[in-house]
C-alpha cells in the first residue's frame, strides 16, 4: 500500500543565539575512524549531518543527549565565524515503527506524525538549534530509489528475490574499525540479516525491501518497495550536503552498522572517499546500570519531565554535566544538582556588578573547542558564579553578568535570563 499523501517535514523554531565579543576558537573533535581528536576544518559554511529518530517513542534522554552534543558542535562553529548547514533525517517508515503500529492498532502514519511533533516540541524546549533541512524518508523515496538503481547499474548491488542488497567491498570497515566477527555480531543485533540464505556476503546490507503484503510500498524504477535503513541517510546527506561533509553524527550505537554502511553506500554512489571528514558519536545514557533503550523499557522521557514542571534548562544542564562521548548514568542526584547549579548561575548573572567575565569567555571557548569539554566549561562557570556570590567585593566590571549570561546561552545553550 502507498500512503495517500506525502508532505515535507518541517523543522522547529530556532532560539536566538547571542553574539559574543571576539571570535571563537577552531573546533577539534574526536573522529571514530582515526581514533584521535583532530581539527575540524570547515569552509565558510560547515556541513553536518545527524541521523534522526525513528518516530515510535520520542524523545527520551538518550535522544536528547545525542542531539545536544551536535547542537554544541554547531554553536562552537557559529562562534568561530562559520555558517552552518545542518541536515537531519527522520526514519518515518521502517520495521520498528510498523511493528509498534501493528502492536497498538494505530495507523503507522498517525503514530509517526504524533511522535515527530513531540520530538519537535522537546527540541524547541531544550533550545536545540533546528536543522537547516529536516527530511523524512517518505518524502525522499524517489531519490533513494534512483540511487539504488544506480548501484544496480554499476554492479554495486544485486537482487535477492524481491529485495536488493549492496555489495560489501572497497574500504568497508574503516569508519568503525571493528573486525569481521564483531561486525557480524552487531549486524545481527542491530537490524541486519547476516544469516539470510543467498546473500553474497553475510554483511551485505539491504538497500531496497520489495513489496510485502500489508506493508507500505512505493512504485519505483527498481520495483515496488521501500528503502533500506542505511541508504536513506547516504542519499539524503549526499543530495543536500555533498561528499566529504564535515561531520556525520549520531549515538555510539550507530557506529556500526549504520554509519559504516551509510558511508560505504555514499562512496559507492560517487566513487569518492571519504563520505565524512569526522565520524562523531555520542555516548549512551544509562539508568540503573543499563543502557536506556526502548527494548529494556527503562526510558526517561523529556516530555514527562517537562510535564512534571522540570525546567528544560535544568534537563539540558544535567545532560551537559558529563563528556559527550562518555556513557553515563541518569541517577537520582543528577537533576537536583543541575537545578541547584542553574539557580546559582542565574543569581550570579543577575547581580548589578559581577566579576569580570572576559576571562571566563576565553576559558569556556577553550574548553568547548577541545572536543566539547563541557565538564571543564561548567567548572569554569561554577568558579565564576562562586566568586560573584561569595565575594561581592570582587565585583568590578559593569555588564559582566550580562556577558556571562550571553556566553552560557550562546555556547552551552542554557538561558539564564528571562526571554526578551
């Protein structure tokens, strides 16, 4: 069946970003493919692609932490004088979404639409900068099918029954750096089908799922069906950002297979390498010693915290209090500590006179430019706030509170002053 209508995705409203004096520092990021922290070197416009949600249960704190990390990437680039072109997809047709819809008896398009709107609302509340283009798979089916047809014509893909698989080859494996045994294990765990008979290589990834009874499908040059998971990001990114984009980002669970295959497909389509200059992955958020995930049923949702009248800035600050690449726990004390810190910072910036904030700006810029060291940045702001509140005699710079509030807003995305 083919959906009756397909409409383009819309992003969410951008929060204002204060302009800071001077110019920020060049950003250095850890690159999974090279296993080292190295400079990002964007041109006038930095290009970033971040893999989006499959909208059947949004938005938990693991989602929020991932997108927050790449929000910081954009903020550091903006502060350094770059424009940013940011593309994010939405996997608005895929097996997990269809399975949830079947289990609940809800139309899959209505389920997706509701969860996408909730995600937008949560992102806006957390003051994440919106994508330049927010792109659904459903609206991209034609361009993805054209790409699959090209891979077939170039002998980079083959048919297996009604389905189409990519040929695994070339530099495959450079992004994740896993050995074959680990790839096979993760493929089986994360949506692959390494045991399917007839595949040329157990690791070959599904490009196009042929039409199945009761499943959504679209007519295409390669036959009726729908896109595979990985190729959607290859095509959406290529057609909007081009090859060798500055950063491809996502959670660490996307390191393999998703980012490995999306890079491989893009490189096969273009004959060029690499797909991205940096592959960047955010750590997982855990609860009670386990990764927070839908399958474990241990999710903490942003919307429920907001519904309990938790300040979204406290949620954001709690997630920033840990390095973005580190797996970390959402413990009982994390949110109260963030709420206390937020109140203290707000009190400090509200003082008529406060300690000079010029040096603070330099320190925070330095921390964030060094692989997004939010822990160091927060510690520097804590010290400034302590001085402001505990040693009022040191208050010697009119307007310092305003500068401190602006730098926390612009660089960490945490608003300390009432909206104008």
